[in-house]
């Protein structure tokens, strides 16, 4: 049999968006620090992909959560740990030369807060929920909201599109996390 | 005012500066920016990502992006595909500088995929067909089936249950065997092989179960033989193979070392 080129969007999307390597280069443009695909487009495509997969249409943030949630399966959990909430977001990294927002999946478990990146499959950030403090800070981007995390090892600036949901998830996960608006 | 930038489709193995015509996103003119024996395939853009809430427009962009990569694959020996919306700041000389800086990483990737392309292989099976075939080929099970027809209702029911369970286990055994055999053969023909854990079922395979899904990097000279191997499976009762490609080697490039 001869291979066939299926020019359906599903096949192309799978390749173009998932695999077509995310690159991190000095010259790459960023929007308010976010590399690569525009947020609205990411949203449109995420919902498209989910729609294709399930044959249904849903509002984008729900479907994109599902899309990104499919990456979560690789996140290693400790015994007794459960993922309570996950959402696409970023962390600001300014170590070394490249200062940028690094994308990943924020996972709130009943024990930890983790930013998980599917490729190469690692947690870029994690901290126990106990003694984590979360501050609302002014945002530099219209569709995302930023938070400052203060935890025993230091501070981190993070960004998500649904700050309220994230905070609510933290509140559900533990009574030990403090959320403070600035 | 956004600064000057280049939208990157791919990096190809070519030393030639060439204009590929207005084949880019929204009919942008696509051209190469060479450095040594490699070149960036780009169009001139502003330093802003393509962004839209309009799904149809997003689809068009994606297809256009994919089209440029396909054209590059036809034209050049070896093509490294890039994801959508990879935009590099600067003019042609800045991009050439970027190629120079990342030459080793890009070249390593090019060497890896040279003369090869990415293919998708999905093996589906239809349980009823497979079970029917097993029943037909197995005298013992066949005898069991004819006994069921003669037995009393209660006894017949029990025998039927037993037969169903036996068929089910034989079918899954057979499917597993075939998967292993096939995997062995595919491995000898593919330069690299990955399991596609998404296992998304394609249209037109209704009522069938997706047994396994692979993504392989295959040398051009092995494609025919791979097709023949897959034919052997495709001919078996109850099985169907979906063989797609050639794709640009999206799943086999590694850009983690790019800077």
C-alpha cells in the first residue's frame, strides 16, 4: 500500500502545533513576554482541536483546559496526591540571559503547586502548598493576569488567564495558602 | 510601530537564495535566507504574532503554513519544519546571523532527517470480523457452536458464554501477536519510531478499534517495502491499516538546543 496524504486539519494540527517543536531563541518575538502563538489564536485552535476530538464545541477556556489537561497524565504524583485544578499559564524566568515567560500547565494538587511542561516532561516550578502566599499584582497584559508567589525558597511571578479560578482552587486545596490582593 | 521580522516556516538544506513566490500566509512572498549550506524559509513580517479569534481564519493560516513546508519539502533535499507563529526579530542579515549561531544544532537535525520523511501508521481491527474468522478456523470452537444449537436453552446459554469468552481472549491474543510481529518489521524499516499516544481515530474507521498508532521516520528507499509490510496486515481478515505521509519530520526534530 502507498502512504496517503490526509490533508485534514486534524493531522496537520497535530503536527504543526504539538510537535513542530517549540523553540526558545533570543530573536523570537514575544507578546508581553509570551513567546510564539498569539493567545486568541491558541484559543481558537485549542477549541478547534477539542471540537474535532469530541465532536462538540465548547467555550475556549474549558476546551483548552481539556486539551492541556491531556498533558497532565505524565505529571508524577506522590502517593495520596490528587490534581484538583489545572490551567494553562506561565512563569517568569529571569535567570541567565533569556528572560521570558515560560509556558506550562499549572497543577494545583492537594499538596503542591506545580508548573508542568510536557516537553521535555519536567516540573519547572513546584512548591508545597503549606506556607505558600499569593499576591495579586498589576498586570502587564490585557488577557492575562499576574500573581506573585512567595514561598519558603523565594518568590516567583506567574501568569494565568483565570486568576479567580486559580485562587479558588488554591483555597479549596488548602487553608494554609494565603491570597492577598495588592 | 512593530519592528521588522521574519516569519519562519522551515530551515532547509540549500545554499541558494530563492524566491518561492506568494505562497505564504495571506499570500506573503516566501523566500530563503541562506547561510552556508542551510537556509531559513521565511516571509517578511512585522514582529507580531499572527493572532485571531476567527477560527476559519486560523484554519486557513495553519493550512497555508503547512503548504509552505510541503513546497519546501518538494524543492529542497531536507527540511526542518517549525511550528506556527515562530517569528524572528530582525532583517535578513539578522536571520542569517541566527542561522550561523545555531548552525551546529540545525545541521545535526538536518543530517538526521536527510533523505527521510515522517509517516503515520495506524492499525485498526474489527472485533466481529476477527472473531468470525477465528471461529471459522478453529474446529473445536466450531463444534462448540453447533452444539449450542442442539442443547437445551439453559445449557446453550452457558456454552455460548463460554464460547464468547474464548473468542474474546483468542481475538485479543491474535491482535497482540500481530502488533508485536508488525512492530518488529516496522522497526527494521524505520530509522526511528515513536508511539503516538494520542491515538486519535481517523474518519472512516467506524466500528473499528484502533489497536496501535506509530509515527516513524523512514528513509525514502524503505517506504515501498514498508508499504508492502503493511499490506500483509491490511489483507488479514478483520484488520485495516492506515498509512499516512510523507510529512515533514515534525516529530523527529529537536530544537531544545536552539538559542
